[in-house]
């Protein structure tokens, strides 16, 4: 039971810990207790929140809710139905009803204005925390510089294969670039309404690129705890970098960025095997 409650708490915190919704929820509940909102609607509001919370904590009903959410979302997103949608919306409506009944009572209006100001000052951002936004902005600037250096012929369409940090920003920075795969390769929930799937070859190339960045070598061992969308390569096997890069070129890739962590000795081996030239570009190895 303790583990169950812990998982429920972690899921709720993961969903709400980075924005204002968590604080808005408790503000709505506080107002419900301070004022009898809506002539009996307060009881309905709290009853809904209590029942929905139990449904999210109980394993059997939580699984059903995840199925209802198309099975592409993690457990934390089940909490979007409690009370971050209906409960907050209902509470705000009731508070507005209360405001409209104030008439010429400036003290009550001032109190409501105080609560609204508290939301803005004490509840953080509505989306990701500031440090995350700053970090993403820095990554985008870095990726933008890399993409500008890739363009040698404006008439040629670039088909890019690179580490995840570059791939997840490339299309938003330059719509003319095509990718070997997109963010839905590693963010499964983005496939909720997609009927096209990547080939196993493309999935293997994503796995190799992810592992090569960590190991800093061309030939990488596949760990047993590898967590990927689709069928994973056999644990304990070795993925050969040269073969993977050949396969990417066969699939139409004409710009390959390799992790800068790969050693110069490995890059020289790659140049000899494939007959290509490489250069260091913004912390990556670029194959030409």
C-alpha cells in the first residue's frame, strides 16, 4: 500500500511540479472551504475530486484510464483528469459566480485580486521551469550554428542523421531539412495518431547513434537494460558503426553528424573503410 501511494504521489508531482496547475488546484480547494461556492456546488466539486483521485491511485482503474488515454502516455499523465481539467475549470466558474454577486463590495474584490496576484508571483511558470527553457534556447542556438555549416549547396536537399540533440531541433529551425527519423522515434506518445512506422533498420540506427555518443566508439555493445520503442537489438551483441553508417547512406542520408566523443583513431578507421572525408564541426564529426 505504501508503494502504491508513493507511485501515485510521484506521478502527481511529475505532472504538476513544473507549472502553476498544482498551485491553482489548491487555491480552488482553499476558496471552496473559505466560501460556500455555488449554493451546494462545492460538495459536488469536492466529491468529483475525491472520486477521481481514488480512480487514479487504484491500480485496476488507473490501468483502464491509461487505456482510455490511447496507451501512449505514462502513468503521470493520468492525473490530467484529476482535477487539473474539470475540477479547476469548475472552481474558476464558481469563483466568477461569486465575484459577480459581490456588487459594490470592494473588500471582497480586493481579496480575489490578491489571490490572482499570488498565482502570478508564487506559482512559477505555466510551462517548463526557467532553467529548462534557457537550456533549450542554448541548444537551439548551437544546433542552428551546426545547420548553417552543413549547407554547401542551396539546391541540394539535406537528409540528416545526427545525435538526438541535433535531430530534435533541426526541423523547427529549418523546414527544408529532411531527417532519417523524427522525435516520434523516441517519444512514443507522438505516434498516437500516426499510422506509419519506422523500419527496424531505422530503429537500429537510432540505437547505434545513442550508444555511440555514450561509448565514444564506432563498435558499441548493446546493454541488457536498453529501453527503446519497438524491437531492441539483442542484448550483449555488438553494433558495428561502419555497417550502420553504410546503411544510413543507403537509406538516402547525405549529411552524417557523428558524436564528437568518438576518438580520432576511430574516425580515421572510418575514413579508410568508407573512403570519406571528415571534419570537426561545432563539437561533432561531419562526414562529407
